[in-house]
C-alpha cells in the first residue's frame, strides 16, 4: 500500500517538474522570424525600368545573383544599374590670338 510519505514525495516531484516545464517555456529565446535585415541600399540609384526597379515596385528584392551580392554589401549592382555617365567636359575655348597678329574686325 502507498504511504502518506510516498504520496507527498510524488506530489513534490510533479510540482517541481511542472514548474521547470513552465519556466523553460516562458524564458526560451524567441524564434527568429526573418533573417537579419540586409543593410539599406540606395534605391535612387536603380535604373528606371531595370530589374531592381521592377522588383522594388513589386515589393520584393531583386533575385539576380549579381544584385543579391551587391545588396549584401549595401551597394547597387553596377552591371544592372550602371552609374550615369558624367556630362562631357566643356569644350576648351579657342586660343587667344597671338600678340603679333593684327586684330580682325
């Protein structure tokens, strides 16, 4: 037959186990919902109508491998979004007339 002492020990064991189970479930680290956020990319450098521009308008990141690699470095893919070429340098002015040459009207 079961004695009072054995029932008490069983009650203590059940109480301790349930307390540990509750404590473990409440103090567990929250699960990661998403991968760590990628560094911000300057979307103003996207080529209008390009792959990255279309993906951004669809609310998704561009899936091209070259664009994914650039985005991890917080850059814009230069292959798909070439930098705007600088305006050509202004033409040099004509050389000043020589001092010995007569001035023309």
